[in-house]
C-alpha cells in the first residue's frame, strides 16, 4: 500500500486549513443570508394572506346582514338560512386564508434549515476525513 507523503511544512498545512475553513465559513454565511431572505419573503407572503383573510372577515359580517335583508325582502326565505349560506361561505374562506397566513409565520419555518443541514454535512465530512487520516498515520 503506497502513501502519498507531503513535503509541506506544518505551518503551511495549518495556514491552508485556516484559509479553507474561512472560505467555507464565508460561503455558508452567504447561503444562510440567501435562505433567510427567502424565508422573509415567505413570511411576507404569509402576512399578506393573513391580512387578506382578516379583510375578508369584515365584509363577511356585512354580507351576513345584507343576505338577511335581501332574503326577507325578495324571496320570503327565512333570514337565518340565507345569511348563513352566503355569509358563512365568505367567513370560512376568510378563516382558511387567515390560518394559512399564520402558518407561514411560524418561527420554525424562518430557520435556514438548508444551511444548518449543510453545516452538519460539512462537520460530518471533516470528522470522517480526520478519522481516515488518523487511521492512515496509525497504520504507517
């Protein structure tokens, strides 16, 4: 079994390790920044849905009242049935949009999960490489 013997000095190797680590850290920070930007955009979208849901809840009350008046005047239907059918539908849509928006604002979704996963993979790879180099030195 042949080994590739390096002629580089320990300070050169340490300098290379520090340089590679700082480059890796810079790239990971750039990735984290990009992922946080995406998550902020998702949060803004969630906030928009929550606002639309809340805005739809206000007219739902108006529709409920208007439906009761229209039902009484035009069709002779029972006012509660007409009001529940029309206003209830708009109310349900508003509640669904509100909960969708709130769901997108959860803190867990704001974490840069891809970056954290990549950092874990980097650490695991570094550990594996150190373990392999240690085993090679012990075998030599």
